């Protein structure tokens, strides 16, 4: 794209970058060390993604102009090494806003530019994926257990276990906690086609209107498989 750097080109030791990106995920995160920060995942016109952080001292400055789903031009920011667990992209680096970073409105990138890259179920099941990275998953819910209330770190939390299948009928068990558990449970019972809820970095959508979802549905076996409800056994839980 003329006049803009590409996300794949970003690297440290330079700040005068100029990129046009869509904010595909945004959330606020609190840690004892860093306080409250803004975290984002950005994608450019080529589909390349990069994680971005706004430190606590700059949250008030940039919070009003950063919104999920919107395209922005970013100018003059730092690029640092990405490391650690729970990484949101495969990019070797991440963006860090500085006080002189500019955020400008612009023409929107295509709606279908979602950055959604679902992992293969077999890759998850056989342990071949690097566990430092978060993954996207798409599947049909074919089995679920009723919501349980369990104690985690001394606090009661909702938990639900669901089983997904892919287009090859490979099954993958998913455990959801807190508000995620309740929203998915409600969606299953009410067959609500528009439920979507985000909590921190993760995002769960039930039957979202996305090209990737329509393509997945077209590949599913036409077997009319019913949804199975599994009653949870009364077993002791140790956390």
C-alpha cells in the first residue's frame, strides 16, 4: 500500500514508522507491575498481525481514539521484541505507543479482514503447536455439560465444558470460565444467533456473520447431528 510501511517490515531501532491497520482485538489489562494498559491486535491489508501495547501513563491520552473494528493510521511508535507466553501473534516484535505517537482516522480496510486463522484440531490434540501462542478455533458445538460452580483461588467461578467438531468430525474439548461459560450456556439454550462477548484477550462468538464461518458450515457433514447434553458427575475437584 503506497505511502505506508507493512506490518511484516516492522523492527526495532526505528520509530518513524507509518502503518495503516485495523484494530481486530482491544482490551484493557491490569498487572501489579505495569498497572492498567491497553492491549491490541492489529492487522494490515496483507493480513499480517502484530500485538500492540499502550502503557498506563498513556492510556488516558489514547483510549478515546482506539476502538475495535476501526481502521487507523499509526505514526511514530516504538517496536520492541515480543516474548513470553500467551502471545497473540507470530510476529517477532510488538508495537509500543510513545507520547508522540499519532493516531489518525482513515478509510476503512475491508470488513472481511478479520485476522481470523483457525488452528487445525489435530494440531491442537497432538501437541505440535507452540503453547506460547494463543490460537483461533472454529467448530460446531455437538456436546456440552451444564454450568458448574467451582472454586478457583478461593473464588466461586462458573465453568462449562463443550465439545466441538470440525468438518472431518474430529472432536475437541473446550473449557470456558466465568462470563464466557454463562454466555455460551445461554446461547445454546436460547439458540441465540447474535451472542458475542469479550473478556480480556479472548473473544467468543456464537454463529457470527463471517465469511470464514459460512465456509466452515458448508464443509460440515450434513448428518443432522443432535446436540448432546452430558450430566456432570459429582466428583471432588482439586485446584
